[in-house]
């Protein structure tokens, strides 16, 4: 059973890598040079943490963010135009606590706090538990994982 779950997760990871190269979701990263032209939503999001990368869709709305878990803030859930959240688990801080990437867990109820309107969720270098899978399953609009 554990082998089947690992195989499924490996397959999902492979599909997500391939899917990311041909994704129909197109985003434009908002660079620091464009700050004077950015809508106030993205400026507000970037004011929460310097670590958050903000992307807009073709309508100029904030559609995607990339954030480290320690920078995730409840205020991010108020932006209804965000359809893609990438939680990036990598860097020195985690290595101090964990020996390898695969040991990084996601706390219980962390994913269930994400907006139900979320369409795409990217997770990397984590150890998924059954409660994480159950929480992901509760994201009713999720089209890509």
C-alpha cells in the first residue's frame, strides 16, 4: 500500500513537471522594476513578505503567488483573483532542522485554510500525510496539482 502511494506521488510529481512546461495557465511575473505600474493588490501582497513572488494574468489581476510556508499569511486568502499558490519548501532553514527534503511535513489544517477557489496548487520537497491528501481533496475547484 505504501509503495502504491509513493508510486502515485512520484507520478503526480512527474506530471506536474511536464504540465508546468505546457501549462495553459499563463502568468507574467511582476518584477521590482514594474512596481510603479503594479496594481495595489500586488504591492499589498509584496508588503506582507519580501519572499512572495507575485504574478498577474492577462487582465492585470494577481493570479499566482509563490511563497515559502513561513511567509504565508492569512491576508493572502482575501485575494479572490489568486488561482495558483506555489508553496516553496527549500533553503537552508529547513536543512538545519531536517536531514533531507523528503522529511519536510505540512502541518494539519494548513492546506484547508487555502481558498476553495484555488485552481492550481504546487507542492515540492514535502512529506505528504493522509490528512494532507484529505485536505487537498477538499479543494473543490482544483484543476492542477
